[in-house]
């Protein structure tokens, strides 16, 4: 019966439309589930501040173990395409979407596992710690919701964020700085046939810089990419504007800053050589963190994996999550796998037996004496 309830909960959350900044349906469903657990919740004003229809959702569940509280978190939003999504449970326990949308296991899996773990612990009368819950909005937009969450409400100094692809027992203890940048080259337009020498070719200057720019994996934990280049107005006009948009990811924040300076200098040099000017704009919505392998949150996870028979593998990831923002507020955390695979695509899938194993893992984390 508990496995059926787990599937029913997962199915409910994958069936609602909950895009970033439009999480109200998911939040309403979550509020009802939490009320069934006898939990009072608080919704903050993140929705209004971000231009969405829903805020971050907080809850506190007192426990009987005389241990410090733990924070568990899973985000409410999904990427697109998500309208009309639904989970289909196959005979072998595989869960897929209909093939025309994402499944939404990212992060319905995390939400469902947390709710089921709490429900079973109550049913079994097994003592657990005080548990804090935070369900953020807009995680898929560089963690916008958790960035402006009210951390004065959170007592916990340790967190488990259910938001990772991989086998149950995998966890990420480090994640990168994610830096987006826009390089703008401004030149001078002229007719390419009648006045070819009077223009300053912005696209050419930009292309020469890109050709020299480091790209791909520069070393373990450091990547760089140019993803969008745009400019020009007509094939017979020397372009006076070109923009290149890119991203740097680095497990060391200082390396991201140093690489950005190098890229800015390279574009500036090529712009000057071509008679153009250059402007470089960067934003850093996600900052790198690393949780110590010897930290209580990591050691507890290792013990819980052993208790439920899940191979433990703690490693870094090159993707950001709400845990990046938690770390900025002195909360040591791990991002743990919860049965989400091929996320952000219509091929996304989950497995019922993995969800079940993750429930037992989270129960072990919550109830360890």
C-alpha cells in the first residue's frame, strides 16, 4: 500500500503544470499533502518579488530525537515543455512521460520521496529528528527562489537537497560557479561593395576572438562555451554590431573570475585591432561550494546508504542547485539522487523501485539516532 501511495503522489505532482514562476498548482497540492501530516506551512513573498504566482514554501515538523534539526529540500518548478505532462507507469516499474513533454521527475521525485518518508515514519511510530522543509520556486532559473529565501526562518545547519540524476546512493558535495557573459563588439557599417574599406567589421573581430578563446573542458572542473553569436543586417553591409553570449562553469570561483578576465581582454584586443570597441558584461547567479567529505552531513549519508544497501558515491557535479545558495548561508549540504534521469528532455524517466529505495534512504537520514 505504501508503494502505491508513493506512485499516486508522484503521479499527482507530475500531472500538474508547474513551470518556473508558475508553481501555484504544485504548491497547492503540496500544501494539502503537508496538512495531512499535521504540518503548518508558510509561503514567503518570492512570487511577488520575482514576478511569479507563488512563493517558496517552508514547513517545520517537530521530532522526538534530541538531535539538531535537518533541512530537506526539493524545488517545485520544472522546465518546459511541460503542459499536459503526465507520468506513465509501465509493467516493469519504468516511469516515462507520454513522449511529447518532460516527465517532471525533476523535481517531483524529490518532493514525493520527502512526503512518503515522513508519512511512513509517522505510521511506524519511529522517532526522528526535527525536520525543516523548504520547497523553493524558480530553481531552474539559476536558483532564483532559494536565492531570496528567508533564511532567518531556518535553524538547520545541515541539508539534503533531493535534486540529482544518477543511481540512488549518489550525492554531490561540490558544484560550480556558473557565470554567464555577453561580449558586445561595436564597429562601423558601410557598403561592402562600394565602400568596403570604410567600415569596421564587428563580426570579423568577434570571430577572430572566438577562434582564439579557450572552449570546452579546459581542465577538470572548468568549462567554457560560446552558445549564441548574432549580428549584421544584410549580406552587403559591413556589420557594425556583433554579440556573443557564453558561459563559464568552475568548481573554483576564482578560476571563473580569472577566465572571464582573460576572455574580456582577448575580445578587447581584437576589437581595437579592427577599429571597433568592446563591452563585456557578466553575471554570476550561482557561486561554487564544496561540502567537506568528513562533515557530519556526508558521514551520515554514508551510514544511511549502508543501512539500506545502496552503494554510496559522493562526488562533484557541474550543475547548480538550491544547495549552492544554502551554502552561502552557512548550511552544509549534499544534493542526493532521487530517480530522475535524462532530465530537461522528453526522454526523462524514473523508476518506481528507485523511488522506493530513496524513501528508505531518506527515512534513515531522518531517524538516525
